[in-house]
């Protein structure tokens, strides 16, 4: 099993709270327990090896996808429930408990973020962390301090292994 809890303080500013470093098994448990999970992907997901894994996660866990940036194009022919939304707007909407969600069935209780620039998603998650009850799990290759839980900073090869382990455990 790849250790995804390492290197959590590199290039991170220290604050009162930071995310808990987790391994794929804990991420899989949290995703499985979520009542209304949402997979939120950035444009980095368009790399074929990541796109394939994101589709497997969505299908295996039956999770809808919030495709941000230009990532929606990667999901058009993949038989998954993917909808476009701006990630900053999504962060704003998640703080509203009355938001109907992308499907009209209510707000989400857990978001899983994948393939964003660290500095970019960290700002969005700062709002959700401080102004909502939504849990966030970062399964990207960089530690994201404002997520509720996050993989540590790992190499791309370790990231592939971690995502494969996550998929197997879902």
C-alpha cells in the first residue's frame, strides 16, 4: 500500500487547523459513508491516465461529477453524470444549506477534489471549511491544507497507485 500521508507540511503555511493526512483506505471509507458525495475535477483530469481513474471512481461509487474549467469535454462520452460548474461558484453554493445541488436533490455532504492547482483549490476549500458543514477530501497528488482530509504530497507514480487502491476499495 502506498503511504499517502507523507510530506504534508511542504510548501504549506501553518494555521490553526490543517487537513488530516489520509491513505486510500480511509478515503474510500469516507466516500462510501457519504450520503451525497460529489466528485469535483479540475482540468488536470484530462490527462488520459487520470481521466480513466476519475471515471472509474465515479462509476464504482455512483458519484456525480462537477466538471470545472474545460474538463467536461473529457466526460461527454463516458456514461457518467457530469455537469459543468465554475469551481468558485460551486464553493459559494456549497456554503448554502438550501442549495438544490447540480441535480436538484439538495446540497452535498462530501466533495472529493481531484486535479486542481493546489493554490487554486486551497482558496475555494477555505470557504467551504469555514462556512459550511461540507466535508472535503483531496485525492490529488499535492497536500491541500484547507481540505478536511487530503493525500500528502506524493509523486505522480505514487498518485496513480493510490488512486488504483482507492478504486479497488470503493
